[in-house]
C-alpha cells in the first residue's frame, strides 16, 4: 500500500465485504453469507424453548 | 422491512436503519481512527439522514456527530432525556448538548421514554427504555438510562440497545423482548451488558456485537450459547429482507 494513499481509501481497500444476514417474511433469520445468493435457509429458533449446545 | 447496517467502528456503536419509505435513521455515532469516518460511512449508503438517535452520550456513541449534522442536517434528534456531564468535557459532548437543547435551527430534539410508539412505513418502533423515573445511584447511571428500542416489521423484531446493564434490564417490561429476530448486544458484547435472564426471554435468532478487538470482559462466548453471533470486528454487518435465498 502506497504511503501517500488517503486514509479513507486505505480503509476501504482493507475492509472486507459486508456480511449479509437476511430475514424472510416469516421472521426467520437465514444463514450468514457474503452475497445473498449464497445463503442457505436455516431455521435457528428452537420450538421446544430449550437452547441447543451447537456453539459450545 | 428496513435495512439495518451495523458499521464496523471498533469499540462503539453506529447503526443505520433505512426504512422502506425512504426515512433514514442513524443510531449512535462513533469515529474510529482506523475506520471510515461516520460521515464517510453514511455517505456511502444514503443521500439524506432524517433522524439521529443517541442512546446515551458516552464518547463511543457520539464521536463524529458534528460533521454528520453539519452535512445532513437531520430534522430529528431522539435522546434519553437524562442530563450527564462528562469529566473532562469533550467537543462531541458539547455539540450533542447544543442539539439536545434545540439550539440548531433545523433539528428538533425529543426525549424518548419507554411506552412510546412511533410508526415509520410498515415498521413499528417501540421505545423500551429508559423508563421513568430515571435510575439513580447504579454503578453506571449513564449506561442504565440509555435508549433501548425494538423495530418490528411484519414478523421480524430487531432490538437495538446502547450500553444497558443489569440494573436497567431489571426495570424493563420483559414481554416486549420475546421472539426477537436480531439483537444488537448491549455494551459491545461485554459482561456488563450481558443478561442470561433477558436472553432466555428474547430467544434471538442472531446476535450482533459491535466491537473491535475483544477485551478481557468480552462475553461473545456466552452469547454464542443462545444464537450465532456476528461481529463488526472485521466488517459491517447488514440485516435486510430476504431477496434470493437458495434453499437446499
């Protein structure tokens, strides 16, 4: 990176693409993707009211 | 539903909410030396800014405020209504006080409190905190009198917090927090803003932590027990209505 690059340009270059989270019409949050067409549908809400240990 | 952008501002909060009728709202404002300025971030997304919400006037929620106001001239400021004077006083706080007192000709300040409902387009904003009378004598009264609100659009609910701590969580109407789709974690995902009890009520599907390098009191692992966590440590996080989801 050239030293004389404007700070904003440098930040923009270094910053990754935005992470996109989508919600459908039923209020269901879909999996994280970096472009919408890469998203996969995953229902994360637990109907039994218990919390899964998936993240441990 | 509106589009939410949680900007990567390191330790601090800055969120843009773009409602479907063209109203744009910024919640908190944070300038980080290593990131785009708040004004640059906003200009990359919107051409106008209508409403500014400052959850509470701590430095990591109001830096860069003046240049945003001078450029966009937003018509509305929503603030928590509680006067706090930092020691030492800093420039952004002085400007915030000027706006809060109604000294800018183009901007109307409004103190918001729990129970107020504002409808914008198809979304309903419910102010959940602060509740009146204000909390006095807690370990951190500035954090504990901040604004918390929900944005409900159809069946989605996004909860936006400032730096709410246990003392304020205790005062809130927990029924308002059930079935949360997305939660912006309080106090940048630190232990001080974490409440196991309120998370069990919310049952969020996704949690967003607005923070930079994790500090010693980071509670990301605890939040991860409830839902997947997205952070702004590397990049902005955008929450939007589904457009083209591939189901497998």
